[in-house]
C-alpha cells in the first residue's frame, strides 16, 4: 500500500514505531479512495473508522433545523478526521464527513484500533497526542468563537491554516467562521484596503 509510508512518517514524528509496530499498522489500516462530494460518514450513522488523510480535503459539519450547514473541522494531508464521540461510544453521530476534493484516506476500524492501543504502547501514545491536539484545536476554536470578532477569527484562520485558506471556497470558510459569505467578502476587502 503506497499510502502507508506517509502514515508511518506521521507516527514517527511523534513516537517512532519499530518494524513490528509498523507491520501491525500495515495489517490494520485500509486504503480508500473517496470521490469529491462523497461521504465517509453521515448523520445518524455510527462512526466505524478513524481516518488519516493521505491526499485531498474533508469537512466535518452539522446541519441545523433550517437545513444550514455549520462546518466544524477541515482535514487535509497528514491530518486526522473522525467523529470521536460516535467512534468511541459506538452510537450514532450527529455530523457528516464529506470529501471537498477527490481524496485518499487510510482507515482503521474501532476494534482494531483498541487492539493496537492495548498491544502497542507507542501506537497508543501516538493516538493520545493526536486526540489531545484535536481537543486543543477545538478548545481554541470555541474560545475564539465566544471572544473574538469575525475579523479576528478570519485572521486567525488564515494565519494558522494558510494551506486550507487557499484551497477552500469562501462559502466553506464562512460556514466555519460562523458568518455569511457576503460578510467574509467585506472582511477580505477591508484587509486589502488596509494593506
């Protein structure tokens, strides 16, 4: 599987895996190609996989009672995306995970990941760091949403995620920031005028 070295390298940036641990990763992860606008999870489904993005871009979002999408997270190459609550509780979730671009992911099933946690402490440590980073990212996002202006949130987004900012359409960024695309355009025009 040609995508696996990318995953192994991402682990090696945290807690390097020995040959035996790498072999177990090869055994349990499955490569999947995902077409643009295809889902790897839909609302009310149980999230069965932890997903590593090899190539492409995904968004995680919820839909409100008026049918409006609210982007929660994006993931591009060398990032992870999964609905953690559903994955660990094995109960239906409340979000969608959709490919924004044609993508390739590596997936591991819940029971296989738990087995790796128990049998291989370095793999457990790697995933602990991955989940802790996602939790910190979410905390920072919540803090920004309750204490920052839309302009500040946009500035933080383009500063912290420049690769994403260049790949995503305005509608997706606006949904993530909790503003309308029209207001995002005003913010961008204001930044251009200042510069």
